C-alpha cells in the first residue's frame, strides 16, 4: 500500500457535472497539498493545508474547492469545469510544513478529462 | 521570482550509458533548497534528493550523483550505467528556505525531462 492514495485514478466529466477527488495519506503527516500537472507545463501548486487549515490558495478559480476534514484526508470538489482544466491532479503530503525543506510524498494522481 | 529551467525536454539513451540531466535555477533568495523528483509511468512523484544551498558538496547515491554549482546556479543529475527502470520524467525543483515556517511547500518545478532508456 502506498503512503498517499488517490481516487479515482481516471475521471471523465462534462462541464456541468460535479465531482470530487479524494486523497488519503497513511504517513502521519501534518500537511497536504493539491498540485496540477498539465501537459508541457511545470507542476502548479494549488492548495496547501497545514493541520487541517488552508494556508495557501494559489489564485485557483472558485470552481475548484478543497476540503480537509482531518489530517489524513483531502478532497478537491469540482464543479462547472472547463476543458482547459483537464490535467493530472496530484495530491502530496509532508511531515514538517512551512520550512521550505519538506520532502513531499505524492500520490499517483487523478487523470481528469473535461469534455 | 523563482524559476527552474530544464532545457532537455526528452533524452533517449541505451542501457548502460551514462546520462546527465541539466537543471538551472534563478532565485533572489540567498538560502534555498533544491530537489530532484522522479515520476515513473505510474504517476506518483518520488523524492530523490534535497540539497541545502549552503552545502555545495556533490553527492553520490549508488548510480545517482548530483553536481551542485552555486556559481552557475546549476544542480545537475547524473545516472551512471542507466537501466530500463530509470525511464521516467525527472523534475528539478527549487524551494525557499524560510525560518518561521511560511513557505508551505512552495516548490517551483521545472518542466521535467523525459528520460527513455532502451534495452
């Protein structure tokens, strides 16, 4: 079992749908992250939660809504997405947030296609 | 602003060849961290190394070695005697080194280098 588990692995949705991505970490970490990986672009940090509080929101459109109910679980709620939102969404966790040196542990990602 | 450039988009080698992946970074910070991550076909990024900007010693771990040159703002990664299992996308990343805990994983990633090792 990997340390960070993401479901689903693949998701196809229409622009009017509402869906959620789920991330669970089994490492006892205090911080969790959402990253977006688009083709031919660097990974983009979307959201950071430290001890279940959102500490970073990197100018992400409101059609993406994160939720962190506890330190082990992180969700990304999606609604009225656009085709350009199609990407690989990666969840990560780390033990010591906020010091710049944190080693990130990533999940395998959810490959999202918006039609 | 921080920036990481991995000029090599794709590299193809034959097994047992040595290969070097280039990484050049820009930052105004005087202290920072540099990272390399590997993304195999399964998708998850795997941490390979973290280097503090104060420490310019080169590091070797098995077939992997890293050459940090602060004077040229480069942090290159060499795989010796490459193997098919090394095929992956490799990302270089730069993180601020902040006291007081405010960076929150603000890594700046390069665009990645796709490495294909042929048998």
